C-alpha cells in the first residue's frame, strides 16, 4: 500500500460534515451525514453492511429562564439543556426558586425549582484516571488535577435523581469554577439515562443572580421544550476491504454522531484511509466500523464486551468478525480514530482562548509493543504533542475501550479538549486545525502499513487495566497507595 493523504480532500469532507449541523444521535443532521458517508463509500465500490436501530430520541427545541419579581421579569441566559433530562410545555413551569446549599435544603424543593451549584471537579490527581506509558516530546504533561466540564458532569450526575426523590418540578444547574465561555453550549452529561425531570445549565456569572433570587424567595419561569420522537431511526454500519489472509483482520473504527467539527470527525479520516486502500489487496482483511449511539450510551451500550462505548453493541452483534473462535475472524489489532485537529484552548489570565499549541493527543496503546509502534511512527511528525496511556482503574476514554477489555491490542486516538461536547453555531471551527488533522490521519496510514507486516504473535494482546499504581502524567509524582497516604497526611498536618 502507498498512502497519499490529501489535506484538500479532508477539508472538503469537513466542510460537507459541518453543513449537516449538529449531529446528535438519530437527528436529521446525523442521518444525513451517515447517508453522505455511505454514498462516498459506495462510489468506491466497497461493500457496506448496515445495522439499523430504533430508540426514543429527545432533543431540546427551546429553553428559557426568567426571574419574576412582582410585575418585573428578568431573563437569565441558559448555557445549555441537560440532554434527555425532561421537558415542559410551551408555557413552562413558574414556581419558587430554592437554592440547595446543603442536604438539609433538599426537602424544601418539593413542588419548586431546585437550584444547585455544580463545582468543577478539580481535586482529583490526574493519575487517578490516567497511567502514562510514554510522551513525545518528552516534556509533554497533563494538568496535575483532572478537571473540566466533561468529568465534572460525569462525576456529578446525581442531581436529577435527588430532585425526583424530593419531587421538585425542575432543576437549574450552575457551573462553578469554570469560565463562562468554556461551558457555553456543553451537551452534558450524555452518559445519563432519561431523567424524567427538566434540567438546564447556567454559567457561574448568571448563576449568582439566580442564587440571590432564591435566597429572596423569588419565583422563576422555567421552560424546556423538547422534541420527542418514538422509534427514531439510526444505524451503525461497517465496510470490508478483503485481504489475502481470510482469518486475520484489522479493525479501524470511530463513531458518526457528534456535537461539532471535532466531535466527531473520525469518519472523514476513515474515508480518506479507505480511498487509499480501495484499489489494493492488503495482506489482512480490514474492517472499517462506523457506530452510532456515542451520544446516547445508555441505550446503545452492551456490557457483555466489558465496557459501555457505542461500539460495544457492534462487537456483541458481530463476534464472527473478531473473536477468532472456530471459523470466525480473529482481530489482531484495533485502530480507533476520534477528535482530530484539536487546538488547545485554556483559561489564561481570566480569558478562555487559544494557547498557540495543538491539544495533546491522548492515545491509548494496548501493550508495550503497540506503544513503541505508535511512538516510532509519530517521531517524524512536524506538529505533535502526544502522550500514550494504559487503561487505568477501569477507566479508558473513547471507542477503543471495548477492544482493550476484550484483549485486542489497540492504538486509540482520543484527544479531550474542553470544547469537545459543545454544540454551537460555529461548530467550533475556530478551534480546528486541518493541517494537524492531516498529520494525524497520515500517522494512522503509516500504522496500517506497518501492522500489515507484523505477525499476530508479535502484536500480542492488550495487557489489561492497571490498578492504583500509575506513572505520573503531570510531571508530579508516580501514584500509589503510599503516595496518596503521604499526600493526605501532609495535607492534614498543614
């Protein structure tokens, strides 16, 4: 194979993808994007196999909050709606605001609008979630504390349950400790099941006005209209490029649903790889998998394959394409491609802005051999900041997780910028770098070429999760139980 990655074709594909708008699971934009992808692949004469699904789809249509003080009404801007939380009528809910400062305030929310502050989760050492293998260049480090909108919403996802138990009518969640611009439009949390209570996010600045109004016993009008579609259609699909070896294959995967230009642009990269392979006969069969449901995980996860990513359903349905039993294909390697071309944006001197650097490429590698293979491949790159990781403490972000848990050696690209889950009119294109995307796609092209020549025995198996003990990702200390105890002891003494 002789790959020639075209930046121009990638950019053209990105422009087409963005033209469909936000591509939430099963939405019109998502289905149109899938239709376009399948059309491009059909033009390559590559077989397509589809797995249709039907589910209950929820999507925000209108949201608003107004503080009511007698005849005076003050509009409070909404940052975003909590996905699959619930809905109101067009007239909304008008009730007293109750600020829940502590547990004892929860019973007061019965029949009212509960107001919670959701503090940035910035107290966990990054080594709780990540175990470093290698970094390139060597000075690449992550923040000392694992924080941001995604982890905060994932960890603090209990407000809907608490409010339903107290029989509140609606919930307002106030971001705390995160820049107002950073959290605008965040589609979070997408890992929670249907909440059956309407919830809205508000930034910290506007949240202070709501807290003050609640303390004064004021009422508010709360509106969250949603479109509910029973039996909404969506689909996963996969394509097979047959190789000479009819027993071994390599799986290249991503997902198709997403919020903006980087989440998820992996399908555009997969198209470019397939264009380069369509007229070849590789040594091994290559299966390109495009899954749905990443933004509706509670409906699409299948834990029989050891994790809750959207590809779990595909793996459970198609064991004949990867598990190596009897006459089944044996998958000897997985390449997962997500979130290409991310620029690094951070809060600097009170402003949320571009740092001038690419976002760090977080890459999970299944074992030491795959790790070395990846690092050796990126050394020739011009624009690269990468850190490789081992799945740690049962945590492994991105669609490569299920392959890792099933023992398949992986190389999984999953950068995690703070704007990853933002739905915006700009599609976050100001935070995207097409040149970086081209280099990342080129890296995976080179990996495909190299893996072709490596025996399955040498590729090995994934080495499983590490537990507790972790090599530092932040340049601080290597994490262990003893190290944690020393930190706690020091903090108590201070």
